């Protein structure tokens, strides 16, 4: 009882302690929940139709596509620009497929296994031509070969790396086939909504077949100075409200001001590289082994020691190959566009075949002497009438005829000495000649069968290097810019003090999250990530970027929200002002010419007079007015509505001026088309094509609330 009394006496304290404990427990769980939510948010690459896409899901799609590209190209190396392009393609494809799939689900559209099988059985879909199961001889997809592969793979081939690669490739093709078929169904359904009618078709035929010739009087807007036109704020707002739909922005964007310092070679740097190239020229001219000189120089143009086509060399080098003789060394020359210095020695200039058909037998042996003896015996037998392929089979080889071209080696960064021997022989052997090529580990009996496409080939030793800055020059530029940034930490100070310190403040408008860099400078993705987390007026860190030749600092100048860009935007304001300026000048011109009733009177009112023939209303480009150097669509419509011999009933407002005209003649063009039904189909197809060019997808995109946050990861 005493114990209970003691507990009761501490009741309030106990309740507080327990309450604090419960609060701590709940708070801890809430914190964990919030942290988990934040982590999930950090992993989100974007959103389509309310569905969030995490980075792992997106990266899996990118990896899948990149592997397919590598397989198709036979190349494992991809640079950053290519990867960015493939990431964009995967994202755009994902969004497009998601939009169509959502619409298809609403409409009850699906792709069945039977429909897919029908496509495989037909075997004509372009996607199928990219698979290992496409038969080049028949020009069709071999569905039986696919079935055999899948059956074998599922039973015994799952551990075979090559089979795994083919299986992954096929599953990618199959998935894309299903997407393509669904897209086709959706497009077919929407295309069925695009109709024409006989009345419209007949009008279109008349417009297509009728040509007009006019005498035109043009009054240019430029004849009236802008200063003569007064524009009020109320007029600006009224015009903006009228044209607001033109300024819709589907994604949020950023405007920045930035200073970009590009490090350039100093006068001292240029003098040193010129001195270096003068020595290279002396060494090349005297060298018995030009390859060694090129190798020591670390030239951008590798020396293969093989005859290649002119196009294998950089353009500035190729353009000079015919200006020097064999054995001569050129002067040092500069490519100002690519900022390089070059010097070259022409070693050979020959007429050689670009394509050579040949066959070969590789001959081994217990040692090289035995190998050579066997090779000599093979050559003797073939010269004596033995069948090449039969002899090849005796040595476990096919001996088939193959084609060799210059393109197979001329763009390689290097060619080993064994291949140099073979390629030289193929370039120089005559048709029908058979020769033994002695290599380090074997002999190769090679016979040339045919030589085609004779052309000029060049063998040149080229030393070509960038005109670049020294470390001292870079450090000097870095220290100067760092000092400037340190002394000017605010946006206002950076902008106000840039010019007096030798820097230029530049602008970049409407940067979106789909961008890959800032100011078209590579390796600026960190600045891009900063940009979409920054506040207006924030200043970025100084970033070393580009090819280690740029330094950049950025200021977030403005955030452009999703929706309609306001009239405060300088670009919008200028566009609206230009529209009003054009309208008011048109009104002034129209007031001036209101009593003009002929071309002669228009000429007296300072119009530019010209004759224009072959005007068709069906020409979407409009009428090209040479005197004002512009096409005018409105003019084509006015001419179509005016009878032959008549003067225009009222002035026509165009993009560059106001026009009056007289219709001299109207004629039906030769080859008149009168098939109304065919024109109905054509008009309907034109509308389908317009939808296919993105109008429909753009509408779906705008309603899908697409969010693209890839910039935070890549």
C-alpha cells in the first residue's frame, strides 16, 4: 500500500515521463518516415501522368539501349555527348510510350500475342531486319530460326554468353515491336477522325490548278521610322492578352547572367610552339624514319606507313597534299578554325585500288622454316593448277574470296607491323598474283583476284598539334579571375565591375532541366544542378570547365514559371512591341493610300512596283515579294479572292509591308487534276501527317504533367 501511495504521489511526474517517451518514439518514427520520403524523392528522375520514375528504373532502360547500340556498332566506347543523346532518346521514348499507353488503355486498345506473331510471320517490319534472325538472302525475317533459338536457349543455352547477348537483344526488339504496334493502332484510330468532303476538295483543286499574274505595289513598314509610332502600356497589355497563347511555356526555366573566361595561348606560348614546329620541320626533312619523328612529337595524326585516301587526313592537311612533291616537306601551316599547327612530309603518291578481292591460307609449322617450306609448296601447287579452296581445306581453312577496302584501316589510330605487311601487299599486288607474306609466327599465302576503283592514295608523315596555352598562362588567368570573384561576391558587384576588369557579362535565357550544360560549355553539369536549387540573385561557385580551358561563374537572374510567360519578360515585351509597331505602321500606310485606285496612283505614293507570276493559293509558302525580300501568305489569299482584271478592293497587311495589286491574268495550269475523290483522300492524309508531326503528342504532353529531373543525376 505504501508503494502504491508512493507511485500515486509521483503520478504527474510519471505521466510526463511516459508522455515524453511516447512523444520521442512517435517523433522518431515520424523522422524516419520523413527521411524515407526524402530519400524516395531524391531517387526520382521524373514523373509522367502522376507516375514517379526512379533513377534505377530509368538507368536500367538507358543501359539496355546503350548495350543495343554497342552491339549494332560493334564499338564499346561512347563519349559523353553520345551518352547524353542516348539518355534523351530513352527519356523521350519512355514519355511517348507512356502517353500512348495511357490513351490506349482508355480506348481499350491492346496488342495481342497473335498480332505480334502475325508481324513475325510476315517478317517485313524494319525492326526485324536488325536481328540475327534476318535472312539476307531471302530479304525476310526467319521466324523458324527465332523459334529454334528460343527453344534451345530455354533448355540449354542460358549459360552461354553469346546466347545471353542475343536473347537480350531479341527481348529489346520484341518490346519495341509491341510499343510500335500499339502506337500504330492509336495513330490509325486518330487518323480515322480526319475527314474531308467534296466541296473542300473541289476548292482545293481549283486553288492548286489556278495560277495568277499580278502587278504589285508594296509599301514597306521600314519607310516609317519607329520613333514616329507611339505605343502605350494599355496597348501593350491589350495586345499581350490577345496573343497570350503564343507565350505558353510547358516547363519551368531559368535565365542566367554569366562570365565565361576562355583561356587562350599567350604571345609567349605561340612563339614557343612555332619554334617547336620549326624544329619538327627540320627533323622531318632530314629523317630516314619519319615514323619515329611523328611518334616523338605525339602528333594528333597517327603515322600508319600505309597509302590512304585524301579524306583520311584533316581537311587543312588534305588540301595541301597535291601542292608538294613526293619527298618534299611542307612549310608549317596554321588551321585558324581548329587552332592547330601542322607540318608534313609526303612520302608517296600512287594510283592504287580502293577495293581488292583476295583469298588467303595461313600456314603454320614446327618452326618458321617449316612454315615457309609449306607455303612455297602451296604456291607451287596452285600455280600448277591446284584449286585454291581445296588446298585451303587441307589446312583446315575455307580459302573464300573476300573484299578489302582502304576504309578498313585508314582511320585506325595504329596498325601493327604484321598487318602493315599484309595491307601493303594488298595495295600493290596485281590481279592474279600469288605471294607468300612472312610474318613473325606464320606464313600467309595470299592471292589477289580483282582490283577496283583506282584512285590516288597518299602516304604522308604529319605532325599536327593544337595551339594551346601553357600551365603558366592558365595559372595567370585562374589567379586573376579568382581574385576578381573573391573581391566581388554579390551579383550586383560582379555585373557592375566586370567590364573594368576585362570581363564580359553574358545572358542565357530559358534553361530547362532537359539541358546538358550551361552556355554550351562542356562539364558544366554541376552549375546546372546548382541552378535549379538556387534563388534569384544567387551566385554560383567559380567552376573550371570545358576542356580544362574555361572558367565560369553564373548568376541566377530569373525563374520563369510553367505557364504563360508574362509581359515583363524582355523577349515577350519586344515581340508584343513589334506586333503593335507593325499594326500601327500599317494603319498609317492605309490612311495614306485610302484613295489609291490603280498601280499608277500607288507608284506616285512611293510604292515599289513589281510583276509577280505563277501565284497559287495552294502554295503554303505564300507569295515571295522580291522588293521586300519576304514571302507573304496573306497576299496569296487576297489574290485568289480577286477577279482577273480587277484592282485589289482593299490594302493587304503583310509581315513586311502593306500591298495593293492588280490581277493581270488567271489561267488553269497544264495537267489539270480533276479527281475530287483523290483530293479528299490527300487532304485527309495531310491532316494525319500534321498530327503525326507532333501536334497530337504535344497536346498529350501538355496534359500529362511531365516532370524531368534528370539533371540532378547526370
